[in-house]
């Protein structure tokens, strides 16, 4: 059986749900996973490496990528573009690598236009109180900013049913293991193994199915 193509795993969730931490816990030391690298027009920050943290491009080049449909999705934020290069994702998937894409809900729901077999996973806290506690625990935002994030979470919650799976991030280790098992199970779905199933059916028919007289 030839090496299977990788899966595109799209991960979304409320701010404070811990999706970024969960993804890095999953991919740490596991070569079967790759976090998608975005393209951006902003300047590199100290320590950032082109091709590892971002693909740093000019505004003209980014707009050319938009015009030539080279991006899976993109947004404009604080006078800079951010987007997911289609070629990077496709190359990694062909290698058999599972590509994880952490993305906002609006962009996530557009992914299937380019990748209909993408797996959409929503990361949620165990309850609303925990989400608020986590945001407060960061200590990086004012109460007004936290309130705005919680209001946004309330609005975003209506999109949860549009995802394939809901994963509750209560304990980080447990959630990372559940995410890994979920992705492994996706590889066993018939839609990802149709070529093998067809070849096996043909062999069985050829060698063992006898025509009745």
C-alpha cells in the first residue's frame, strides 16, 4: 500500500480556549505533523526566520498571490496581509504530512472550497467560567478587552455546529492525546482509502470469484 496523502486539519476556537498551546503540544517531537506557515507583508521580528515562522513577502507579491489564487485564505490586519499559501499546504500533504492550520472561524469555513476533505475541529473550554478565568489569568489585557473577547466568543459559538468535531480542552495532556487519536482515526475513513479498497476488491474478484456456469 503506497504512502497515504496527509490530512489538512483546521483548528479553531475561542480566544482563551488554548488552541495554540494544544497544537504545539501535539506537534512537539512528532514529525508526522506540520504547522502551516503563513505568508505576511509585515517585517520580521527579532529571531523570526523566513520559512519557519512566516513567509515574508512584499505587498506587491502578496497581492499577486491573491490575484493568481495562490492562497487558501487571507486577511488584512493592521495594514498588513496574512494568508495561507496553497502550494506549501499541498506540498506537505503530498509528502504524507498532516498539516495543522490554526485559523479564525470565518477563514476556516472557507477552507473546504479548496480542500473539501479537510477536517475542521473546534477547540472549546469546559465551560464559560473557565474561559473567563483563563483570559484573566493571562494578565495581558484590561477587563474591557477581556469582556470584548468574551462577547466575541458568544457570537462565535453559533458556528460550532459547522465543524466536524468538538474537542473540549480541559486538561492539556488529555486533549492533545484525544486530538492525536482523532486525526489517526480520520486516516482510516473510507474516503481516504478508496484506491486501496478498489485495488483489493479487484484482486479478490480476479483470483477468487468464480463465475457460475
